[in-house]
């Protein structure tokens, strides 16, 4: 009787539906990926490695030049740049003879690679430059505890011969900004800013005094009394940054890709630009000083220098910690236990950078981006003993965060079939450590993106690719590194498949939308979900999930075990079980008699007590039919047979049978859109799915809508409900009902929310058997407690009816 509204919209959408399956949807557009200019591969041959080496050397210098001369339009991110540098360093160490050859060929000597130079190569710009009194060196990097301990061992070996008993290590955040050197000269009783310059090549940098004079964070005049025993000029080194909060709020994001590039761009804007916008942005910059050169024989220890800088009115990197290490003898090395607090500091800093909810509250970090922390020998005397290399001090090291971007080899591309049947290309990679995790697989999103990123319809195997993993984001292939000129290892096809790799069904292409945004075509397996193994596992997992049939104790791994044992193919198999089911399940790996019996007990309870019609509909795993849509459909049909009959009729109908009253005229179906209608029609056309749905309806009692719980009271007056606006928490087991059912009943009594934990905002705790920790928390916070029996009696008193709306968005 309800088939009319389903059919009419199907007729309206017929032409759009047909367009989804046009063969032309398989044609993918090929574009060159921006991050390297062309797709390239290298085998392990000497010539191929050398060509990659040459490409990396040129590419890194090009990116440095872009960063320093055009910071508002960088072509790659900082992480991508770091990945190129790490790859260059790895090749330098593994192939020193090729490094020597490269240095001779490009005629740059040690500056051929990033490791051999400070900053960028000398700029060919006409802008004024200032010479640093002391070279502004880079820092050596360590990426893990092993490398950090190796640095400490070099320190220990150098100092043990100097008759030193202890050494102090100061640790501070490594601010990701633009290095700046400030020169102040003595004028009677004060020091005045003479000039400010960037690091440049380490020996001289670009003069940015004009911009710095507009920056309130940098004092223009210093009190001479605060600087005893200094020379005629002092130099203060630090990092200039644009606070992240300012970058987000002041409209600067539209002009720069990140806060670091924004700070660089604002400082390096030419004085003649004359834009008021530039003038205002310069006032937003912050400066963090970390080094003080007095211009005299007196050298300050690290902590002493920071105190002087604070007294002069500068901000310094905070917080800092100090660690004192004992130098006992020539044989005793330091280990992880000795530097536990340093490692803890680094972990807290990293969690802060990732925005983790578990970030340590012990530290108060600044409003700037960080890419690690810096460990420094604090004593000036020991710094002099340790000295510097040609590009970095030996007494300091940058302890970088785990890499989020790296370069590795592409071994293959496979196709992964998702729960909804979507086909996703996945890159199989030579293992690489990213952000502390070993990555061997990375998504390529879809086949259009795949061909744009990898540059065609095929690619040589073992191509060098760049991979990114940030936070908990799924690893993804960013682009290709180097040039493709070798096919010794064969090729990998990048063509979109025409059949499902899991079940052999035809592949269909559907246009996907997010709101009004067209995401392009998505390839999907066109066969029945329960006949496609990857989809079947996910479909069954969905059917047994909390919002559906609510079968506890069935993970995807366990579902796979039951499927492989021939015990589970469709949801009804769990409720209409064959003989010796329990014994067979108990014999499976990691199950045992108790787990098997618990599963059977749970299944029997669900079959006997039954489920709401809305939960039954949701368990069918119909595309676009989420919790809310399932509830609306349940309210429309009322009975499971009415729903299944209508679905089956629509599936067997043709266009002429659907010419009835317009769907939009029926107010009862408000909230059920075209996507849901199409999905219902498609479901009805798959006989296997309809048969599985009917089998489930026979094996599990499905409540009519009129016999289920509702959030709407008979009186219709929400304010009169006993839990109106309350936050109600359940603890312990509820008599003869699931936790989900009890939460629905609480909402029917007016509860605003039913969270899983007790807090100060909790209004009521309903305690069943074995209440446990939540009950203790309620008593300590003074939260009212009600027994489960009193709760049920209260609900029965109010006699609430009809179906619950869970309020969850459709998938």
C-alpha cells in the first residue's frame, strides 16, 4: 500500500540513475602532479641512483630559493621539503662515491647537498645584506632515541678527557620560525637597534630592519645597565614567528600557506611596497630570543643568557628544563634512564603539536608551531671545548618529531573493496617509518587521483614516491620523486578495473556528492553485498552493531572466523543455528566454550525479546539509510511485513507501475530524500538481499512501531517529564533489557543525553546490578542515584509509546 510514494520518486530520478552507469565514467583525466614535475623511477643501478641524486640536489636548492625569495607561494610544504632532504642525506651516506662525483660535476663542493651548507646558497638579489659577527649555524638533527644517545656519547667522550664531573643539558622547544639576528650598538646609557637581518647563508643575511622597527615584540632600545662587561655592539639571535592564533583570525591565511611562511613573507616584503596591510601584519609578529653575544671575552652559560634576555624585555622559548648528567669514567655510558625527563618533555611537546587531548598539562607551550625540541650543553666553557663543525655546533642538537613525510619505493597497487562496495586503489610500499609508525600501505583515494598523482595509466615498479602520514590520518601517496627512466622491475597498471577483484561482479561508476560539492565518480562493486566477501564481513558487522541488532562480542575478526567455518553467511544464520553450532564455535581459535555460549545466549535473548522495526531496517545495511532514516521508515510502515512487501514490489516493478501520486505530497515521508529512495529500489532489485531480510524477520521478533518505546509522551508536554533536560548515566546491568534500551527509555522520560561517564554535569545515575566505579563517582560528586527497579516503575507510570529517534546522522 505504500509502494506509490517509493515508485513515483524513482520515476522522477530515472534519468539521473541511468547516467551513473555510463561507461564513460571510467575515463580518468590525466594531469601532472605538482610536486615533482614528472613521474620518475630509479632502480638500484649506479646510474639510476646518481640521476636521482642529481635531481634531489637541484630540487632542494630550487625549493630553498623559492622559500627565501617568494615565501607566500611555496610549491611544497615544510614536511615535503624535509623528506627530500632526508632522502638526499640517505643517498649521501650510502653512496659516498656518487656524492663526490656530484660535487665535482656541479662545482659547488660541500654546498652541493643541504647537509653541506647553512641556509640557502648566496642570493643573487640586490637587497641590502648584513654580515653576522658570529656565523648563524644550523643544527644537526636526531630523529629517535638511538640517535640522541649517540649524540650524548660524543659529548661524553669529548668531555671525559677534560676532567669534568658533570654536564648540564638545557632543553627548550624548537620554534619553527624565521631565524633573525639583531645588532644593537651602545649609545651612552642605552643600546639602540642598529639593524636586523635574516640568517641567509649563515655568514650574511638580508636586512629586514624596516619591518622589525614596526614589530612591538622586538625592543628598539635596551638598558645598558643590564649588560655589564659587554663590548660596543651586541647581537641577539632568535626566531620570529606569526602566532598561530593570529594567522587563523586576521585573514592572513588567504595570502600564505602557513604561519611560518607568513612571518617570512611579512619580513621580506620590500620597503617600497607601501601597503597598509603589510604595515599592520608586521605589528602582529612575535620574536623569541635564544642566544646573546656580548661582543666581549665574557661568554654566558645558556640559562644565564636566557635570564638576561628576559630582563631586557625579550620573550624566550618556554618552558625549558635542565638535566645534569654525571661523567663518571671513560667506560660508563649514559642510557635512556639518564635522560627520561628529556624524552618525556619531547613526548609532551609532540602531543601538543598533534593537538592531542592527552597533551601534558604540566607544560605551558607558546602560540607558535614547533618541529621538535633543542638539547644544548648549558656551560659556555664546555661549549668552547666541543666547538662547531662547518655547519652546526657540536654542543647542540635538534630532536625532531617523527617524520610525517618520507620517500620510499612503490612496490605495487592493489584494489581494496570497502563495506559499501567502493573500490579504492592502495599503494603497497617498501616499509617506511612515519610519525612513529611503520607504513607499508597508503591510500591513493580514487583512480582519477591515482593517475593524477602517479602520472599515467602505468608506472614502473619500485618508483620512488613521497608518502605522508599526519596524526591519525591514513597514510597517502603525495607524489613521485625523481625521474622515471627504468623499467627493469616491470610495470604496475594504474587502470581502473572493470570487475570487482573480490567477487568478479561488474564495476559501476557513481557520481558522489558532499552537500553541493561534486566529488566525481566513485567505482563500486555492482554485485550483491553478501556475495562479495569484503563487503559481506562489513555488512554482517554492521548488522550486529549496537545501533542495529546489538549483538555483543562479535568483532570483524570473529565474524570472519565464523564465515570461514561455514557458520555465518547472512545475519539470520546467527539466530537459526545448525546443530552443534556451540561446539564448533568453541573449537575456533581464541573462542573457547564460555565465549561460544555467551554468543548463543545473546543471540537467543535478541531473538526472543525482539528488536524495534527501526533497528531491523538499519541492520539491513541499505546505502544512505542511517539510524534516523531507519526510524522514519519504521514510522511510515509500522510493520516489518509491510516494509518488506513494499521493497520487494518496487524491486520487481517497471516504469509504468510507478506512475502514481507524487512522493512530495506525502507529509509522512518528510526527511526521506532521493538518495534513500534510490537505495531502497536497488536493495529490492537484489533477490539475495531481500531473501536474507525475510529470513532475518522470521528468525528474530520485530516489534511493530506501536509496541515500542518512544521519546514522545502521551501528554505531549515535555516540561512535565521527570527527566526533562537531564543528563542520565547508567551503570551496572539493567534487568531484562540492554543498556541501549534503557537509554531509549530515559530519553522517553525527557533525558537530554545519556553519556557513558559520570561528571559534574550529570543529573542522575541509574544503578543496576554491579554498579561499580560510576556509582562511587556519583556518590563522591553528590549526584542523585536511582535504582534500576525504580527507574522501570517510573517509566511504566508515564506509559510512553512509539519509536525512538536516536538523532544520529545518516551515513
